C-alpha cells in the first residue's frame, strides 16, 4: 500500500501527515522540531521534541501539548532526566543526571522540583545525602 503524505506549509513550519493517522513531523527553518502523534491539532500521544538545531530535547507522551506519563529529557545529546510527568512538569518518581552521565538525584518530584524522599549524589556518583527534599533543598539531616 502506498503511503499518503500531506504537507501543509504554515510560514516556516511544515507539517507532514502520514496516511491520515495523525503522525506528524514539524519543521522550522528546515530543522525538525517535533515528530509524533497529533489529535485535534495538538500534541497528543507519543512524540519527540527537538531544539532549534534539531537536537533531541524530550521523548515521551503528551496530552493537549503538555508532558504526561513517562518521559526523558536531553540536553546537548545527554540524558538529563527520566521519570514521570504531570501537567508538563516533573512529578512523582524520577532520576536527574549530570552531563557526564552520573546520577545526580533519584527520588520524588512535585511541580518540577525535588519534593519528598530522595538520594543526592555528587558529580562522581558518590551518595552524599539521603532524606527529604523541598524545592531542591535538603530538609532533614544526613542519614549516611
């Protein structure tokens, strides 16, 4: 079966709709910005977001343009976060990484911040603190 591709130009943005199944690729200035599922003209379902240079920034699920469920964030091709999202923000359990790939934080997030129980590691991957966090700040004394 031949694939039908519809290309819609809107200024510098180009949308490719494949077989009418809401799979979309968005481009801006000849660089990919998003590829994934669209429903009613919005990001809904699995997808990947890219920066203005075409580098991957996020992969996961969206609902009405907001990150939701499991996802991963990247910066300069490095994984910097993996975990759960709600209303576009980091929420529930997740892991934050240093640029060198070592674990920085593993624990609970709320509204994009470390809130709740967690473990903080230094840049060499050594555990430095285990306990409660509020907005990236340690609340209780070291348990180590």
